[in-house]
C-alpha cells in the first residue's frame, strides 16, 4: 500500500493537460524499461478530458502506440458502439487518432457480445483475459499495470464500485458484474479493489466542486466500504490529481502550495 500523494491544479483544463503529459512520460519510461506498457483507462468527464488532452499533445508521438496495452477499469454494460460506453468515448477522444494494435485494446464485453446480456459471465470473461495476460512476474491473476486511472464520483465511487454495494466488498474475484448501480445504467462490469491494487501506480482524477466532498471523505481516513476511493491505491504510488475546486475542502497541509 502506498500513501496518497496530491497534486492540485488551477482548473480542470490544466489538470487534464498536466495529467496527459505525466501519462506520456510514464508510458515512454515503461516502454524503455520493459519493451511495452499497460494502462487502465477510466471514463467520465475527467478521464475523457485527459484522453482528449493527450490526443492534442505534440508529445503524443513519443509513445510507441503499437507496444501499448489498454484495459478498462469498468464499463457500462450496453451494446457495442453505444455512445455511453467508455470504450466508445475513448475511441472518439483518442484511440481512433493513434496507431494502436487492435489486439492490444482490451475492451470489456458489450451486452450484445459473446456473453449476451449476462454481466456476470462478461465479468468472468474479462477476468480470464486479464489472467491470460499476466506473467509469472506479476504474482497474481492480473498484469501489473503501469498506470491505472480512476475517476472519483461525488459519492466516492471509483470504477463501478459504489459505497456499500456488494462489488466493493469483493476480495477474491478480479472482475465482477454490477447490478443495481445507483447511477444509470444500473448494470455494469468493473474491476474489483484487489485488481486495482495490482497496478504499479493508481491515479485518481477529480475536478469540480461536486467532487470536493468526495475527496475530503476519501482522504480523511474513511473506510473503503463506505468510500471506495479510499481503498484504491497502487503498489508503488497513489496519486490524486485534482483541480482547485475539487481540493477546496482539503487542508492545505495535504499538498504543497506550489502544486496549485
């Protein structure tokens, strides 16, 4: 478990640009060290904002896109191509603009895919895909992701792990079907906290006044069942990337003045 580090930016646009630059550096470094890199994407306005900023960055060409594996932290269990699916939004923001290897884009199953409308079966299928990609060096059923990104919801949810619901309590499986989610659509597929914690680095993204209370709760020692964001941490680093509005309820002692 790594202690949380905070970086606070003036506004969400600057946060997205800085996070994109940070991600480019991490991917390039991982590819230089190990030949390839793996990143877990998140949806939502902050995750998609980061991807759009990355697409617009002149430095994006420093990445060897053909040696990058992309995974997802969660997905709305909807038909392929649905505009509400995270992968659909990611394609529009970035993926269709760069030379990715299609076999290394690991989208979560759609509701009209091989598992049909069975979200639990889809989750098991994605868990099997993760396990197949894990090597002996990973010491577990998922790859050791270089960076795993998560948006933080106003209720402190991350991925599709909502406070008090069964998915956030899961300790054995790496991927679960989520039923009765409190925000639409109610059926989803999500990584669990054990899978999230396999990442070298976990980045939590929060921007806007509506995220201020969630950041305060998650960073104040709350339990992960009540505040799932509090249970999301990386093996070597846990990084909270916020804008000033999302950080407005946090004590300034938590982050250096220069970061704002």
